[in-house]
């Protein structure tokens, strides 16, 4: 019987996410840009509303 899948530790979530980010570079950059723009818009909107 082969128990090799039991002895190898599963890759961590961070490692899988980094591998996925490298493979899907354009999508990751788009999502990062959208997240940054959205966060900036929220901060500017709050600053405008609370002035």
C-alpha cells in the first residue's frame, strides 16, 4: 500500500495562494488594483462626509 499522501504535509493556504497568484498574474493584479481603488474611494468618501 502507498501511504505517501499521509506522510507529506499538505501545503499551507498561504503557499497555495502564492502559487495561484503567480500562475494567474493578470487576474491578481486586476483584483489588487480594484481593491486598492475601492479602499481609497471609501476613505476619500468618509473624509468628505466627515469634514
